[in-house]
């Protein structure tokens, strides 16, 4: 069925929420999903779901996915239209703009060739195409800004739904894949400016009736310069003036919209970038802490806190802690036997406790086996952490005998494979 | 000023700084005296063997070689865990750090096993240890506690943020951020 403008917009005005919902569906939607979507987004007095489904297909709003007859997707043309209305156009990357610059170059060559040959009717076609290309560039500039502004607003309003890292990923893509390459193109010495400058000169010459070098050299002696082919006819000159005006507008919009987008994005980009790096740094140090222990981070010297006091004096810290303990102290009478304390929820093995047990058992021929036997009730994660301390030499020199074979250590439902570690002594 | 021993509030300022306290605008007159006579104080303290450092975020402290045992490390790890936990929320991390009153009993430090392991590495095992770290943060001027069971960070906590940025990407710091906020080098390099 051929769709008319009236059909399309009548359908859109009756079911705007449905079209909006279909736009949000990024992948194809199956029949069941489509009918559920229709049910959610049309009024109760609307025709049946099946009728609306058939209209969606008949009007060409939906088409079947290439891989399944029962899956549907928005036609690209409709998606583009909705994207424009909703200010959610696909962002045009610098590569897309570069493609248009290539087209501009080709059209300028064609235009110049027509002028050199004084074939002015032939100049009209490249002028038409130049108009269209310039308008596409302008539309992309507008669309990019609208989309970027929408995305920034969404990022600012989705603080609860997205973590700082996720939001930075989105903004970083906009900044580094869109705005920075576009800025390079737009800059004074960028390709766009160079191309626009050349085109402007050509159009100025054509519109003002300046003679080109080729037709100046033609030696034609007719009195009328138009007849001699040295000046383009008035209609062509006027056409060139229009294209020149269009070029000036595109140039202005491209630059202004880019600046607008940078102003929109930059504060959020800087904020999220700083947050992302802050998070990355903290996570990295915590990871190193787990792998190599606190001493590897060397935080004490990096922070370099002053804690000077004359030798022999009790530190203020100790004194303060003691006073806090003693504050309000009153001797109590005979203490009643207390109820058993509630079990401690988390009581990890401390280094002191581990050191004591190892020292009592040294020399130990297989440290991991010892750890498993010594603390059978502990979680594997905790036992591995203790083994890590021993292996790292935190308590004294440890080594694996040269001829030792890999051993299996069954623990619960897990079997750990490792080479035996010998601990000969525990340093004080 | 010729007689450096006549510097205003010298005893109080020196008393705070030598114990490792960071002085920022919230400390009132001592901070502003230190700021207004920075060079004179710096000269005097340098002669006494102390390095007075100025941070671009607007606070002062004595920079030492660091031999405080586990205290500094505990404070830093406490801070890193907080940042890591806040990263799972949506709010700006720096805003969340500086603009919130942190309720001590609601701190996220022991919620994840990975965080518990990190804290155990520096002997922070339970809530009592957390409270000790917070008291230490307050003593050094990094935080201020209230009697409502909350605390908030003061601007000197930027020193921990600087550590995070350095660890993230030493060669590519955010524009206008920590690179500009580190210790005043001239103060850092003052010969003790």
C-alpha cells in the first residue's frame, strides 16, 4: 500500500507514544513484544492491536527483520525522522563530515571545469549539488548539537541509574570521537576552512562576473563579454550568489554549533573524567594492596605526615586514647556473669595470630597444608590470603624445594593446586 | 619581620603543625596568620628543621619523610575504600566526598569482601577500628566529626585525592585538577 503524507501523520498524531516507544527499541521486536508495546501505548478505545500492527506494516513504518518473518524493526527513514523530531539523531562523526568534504572537492572541480570552458549551463548542476551537500553538512551540525545536548541532559538526570564510570564512558566517546576530531577539521587551518575558502573564492568570482584565466586567454574579440564567454549569464551569477549565501550560513552554523556543543559537554566531561581517574586510582591502589601488601604502596612516605615529639615523651595520640578510655570511669561493684557475647560477624585472622601459630610450628615443610589444618573453619579466601603472606615472606624466608612436585590440597568442594612452600623460621 | 620569634600565634601554629595537623580556612585566625606571613613562618620553621608545605587547594602542613607506622596508611586505605564504594553510586564522587556528612554507622567499608580484605591488610577489622581512623583523620585536620555520629572531610583530604590521581595516570592528569593542586614545590624543596 502506498502511504500518503496524510496517512503517515494521521497515524503519528493518533499514536505518538507508540512511535516514541518503537524508536526506543534498538533491536528488532517480535510479534508478542510488538503487541505488548501497542497495548501499553495506545488508548483503550483504539482499534485492535492486530489492526494497528497491520497499519504499522502497511504504512511502511515497520518492516520485517532480514533474519525472521516474525521480527520487526523501524524503517531507517522513519527512524531518522523520529530521531530528528526527538533530537536524538545519530551523531555524525568527523569521518562522515570528511566524506562530504570529498564531495565538495569533486563538485568544485566540476564547477571550475565548466567555468574554464565558459560552459555556464554546465555550472548549474554542480551548484545544485553543492547546495544539497552544504545543507547536509548544516543539518549534521544542527543534529549533532541537539543530540549531544540531549545526551548531556540525560547523563545529568541519570545519576542514580548509571555509575560515574559508565557516565564517563558515554561522555568520553562524545568528546574524543566527535568533538575533538571535528574541532581539528573546523580549526582555521583545518580541512573544512580550507575547502570553504576555496569554494568562496570560486563563487565570488562567478557571482561578480570576474573573468577566469581560461576565457581571458581565449582572445575572443566580440564586444559583449557575456557573448565572449568572459562573464557568466545573470541567471548563473544569481545562482552562484545563492550558493555563496548558503555556504556562509553552513560555515557559521558549523562553527557555532560545534562551539555550543563543546560548551555543553566540557564541564561534565571534565567532572566525569576527574571522577573516573579518582576511582581508577583508588581501585588500582586497593588492588595492589591486596596483591602485594600495604608496604608496597609506600603510603606512609607519600603522605609524609609530621609526628614530631621529643624523645621519651608519651605521644599525644596514646595519651588522648588513654584519657578517652578513662573518661567518666567509675569503679563498679561485683560484676555479674554476663550473657555469652553475640557471635562476632566478621573476625578475620590477624597477622599477629598467624605469626604466633607459625612460630610455634616452625620449621614447616608445607605451609599451605599447615594453614589448612590449623584453621579448618576459615573460608578458602581467607586461608589463601594468609598463604599469600607466608609466600611473600612477610613472616620469614620461605622457599619451594627445587625438586618438589605440584600438590593438590582438597578443601571443601575445591581442590587447590600449588607447589609446597617451606618456612624454616619466623623472624621476630 | 626581623624577629621571627615574635610571629603571631607562633606557639599555637607550631604546636598544631608539628603534630601533623593540616591548617585550612576552617581553622580561622591561625590559618589566616599563617597565610599572611607564610614566608616568615616558612623561614623560621625551615631553620628548625621543618618543611612547611602549601597546597594549591589552600591549606598548610609540615611535610615529613613519614615514619608514623600504620597510621597514615590506614587513613589512606580508609579513603580509597570510600572512593571505591562511592564509584558504584551515580553521584559525583568528589561532591559526595566533600559535600556530604558521612554517617559513621552507615559507612560502606565492610559491605564488600574485597573491601574487608583491603582493610584487614592494614589492621582495620571492625567498627571500633573505623572510629579510630576517623578520630585520626580529625586529629590531622583531614576531617571533622560532629556529635551526631557523622563526620565530613575538610579540604586537606585533597592529599588523598592527589594520591589517587597519581596512581591512575601519572602522565595524564585532568586539566586544572590535581597537577595544579599539589604541594608548593618551593616549600617542598626547602632545605631542612
